[in-house]
C-alpha cells in the first residue's frame, strides 16, 4: 500500500523555560536554565533540593476553576499545551470531520501528585477510607487524552502510550503511523508530566539518578561534561498536531515540516542503565533512518536524549558515532535538557518541537553548562556547547530513551512539495 505523507500543522508548549511556543523557543536559543530551588514543598531534607518547575503558571488562567480541580497537574498541562497546538493548527471546526481526528498522548507516570495526596491523607486518618471521588480519574495516565478529545469532540483513535521517558516520542510515532496508514486525517499528540512531587523527588533520589548540586542548580544539568552527576527533574508538556499532507493542503494550513519516520528498539539489558555500548540507541536511530528511507549522511543534527547522567551520555555518544561514522563530525548535536531539565514522559514532545523549530529558524539551541571535556567522549563531536549556532537544517532526529530499555526516535524534515 502507498503510505500517506504526514506533516506538522500545530505546536504547543508548556516548559520550565517558557509557557508557550514563543517563550520556549526564546529560552532555548538564549541558553536559559529552568532550574531553581523547589517551591512546591519543603525539600530541605532531600538530597536534591531543586528542579525545573514551571514559572508563573496558574491553571485557572486557562481552565475553568471547577474543571481544573478535577485534573492532576499533568492533565492540566496537557490541556493547556494541546489548546495552543489546536489553535495554532487553525482548524475550521464546522468543516472538520471529527470522526477522523484522534488523540494519542504520552505520560510516563500520570497523576503522581494526586496519588501522593490521597495516600498521605489516608495515612493521616484513622483508617476510615475517605477518598476524593475524582481520585481515580485524576490519577490514571490515560485521562489527559480523554480530556482533550472531550473538549474538542475528536472521536478518532484515542489512547495513551507509557514507555517512561520515551512515552511522548512513542505517542508521536503512533500518531504518525495512524495517519499514514489511513486510520485518521489528523491527530493531536505529545505528552505531559508533573512529577516534581515528594514522591517523585524522593524516588529518583533513592535511585541516585538526580544531580545533587544544590549549591548551583542552574549549572547542574551538564550533558557530556566530565563532572555531570545526574539529571534535573522537570515538568510540563508539549503538543503537536499531525495531519495528512493532502488534508492540510486542501484547507490551506500552515505547515511546519514533514514527519519523515520513526524508530523504536529495546536495550534488553537493564531496568535503568543503558547498554554500555549504546546498542539500543544505535538500533533505534538505524530503524528511524530505515523507516524514513534516508541515509545517515542526510541528517544535519540530533537532539540527543542527553540527560546529564554519567552512563547515558557516554552510551548515546558511542551510538551516534557508530550510526553516522565520519559524518557525525559534521553534524550539530545538542541536549536541550541542559535547559529544561528532564520532563520524563513529556521530554520527547518538547524536544521534537525544538527540532522542528530548528528547521524553521535555522538555529540549533545550545547544550549549556559545559565546563570540562570528558576524555571518554569524542571531543571532535559538535555538541553545540554553551551558545546557539546558526545552521540551515533540513533533517533532524530526536532521541528519547526510557527506563526499562525503551528507545524511540523521530525524524523531522523540511517539507518538499
């Protein structure tokens, strides 16, 4: 069968460095760090006392107060970012066939804060079960996609992907496939996460996954730096409207780019550590190139998973060299997690958006906070350290890897008419 082409016609973002697409992009190209001391709870006794929280965000500025109270923060973030993306897409709802528009969302954890609140309230009581009637519908990971579809009346395919930090990239790939296989004309996709909570910080600290650089939070996320000591927990959401090419052309839609392909793989190695030689990362990029029908030499840049963990950054760098060979030295590599922190299940969406905006504007956001080269990482690779670089980009890949060995990669390219 002939696969249909898929383009991006709408974008929305809610991040620690900007509460909409324009603010997010400005933060990226100016190398702004979203890290700061935690304000959501008293973290003074935690090993890590900082995170990348949203700034100046009030859900009730966007959502009806009554409705907002029925949602966990992760679902609120989903609603706000998807609303920006749908508005950006410019649909004529009177002419839109809503049976052919779906929602595939991603979240690694879902309503963690809701679960935490209910359990702490129960533990503080006398054992009598007194739970909020919205406890379950606020907590479950699929509810964000449900809320989005209910708001707009989108009756097409609707589900949530959960693959830890690869969740929203998997969601984008699934949405891409549903359109190109003819099951939908348009999809709202992306991901959201709100794990900056007592349970989230405590759990990741117990795993020794987070940076503990409490004396200098803004420089704590140091991808590829010799002194990196873990990632910074972030929160927020990214949303994209994907659309079949002819459908978008017929309604005169603004088109950002084309989705070229998607790749998936498993490390099959360890529940949290990457394969030391980057085997899964290598396979996922090769699978993505194969799906897109492109050669390694066609790729101009890679938005790396680049979390700032000692093992992860090294494994991914090895994988890039394996996949791209000598061409790797001509590419721009970057890690936007140096600025946003790690948005877990939302990371893939906000980083795919960064890749799309790089295509549009011809600018590669920097990997900030680089101070010392790591002798184990090839210093000839261009990681776009500390300052954005101008470059005409035609093809960009975005990597996301999750606990459990889940790997997903999406490729975006300039539209060729």
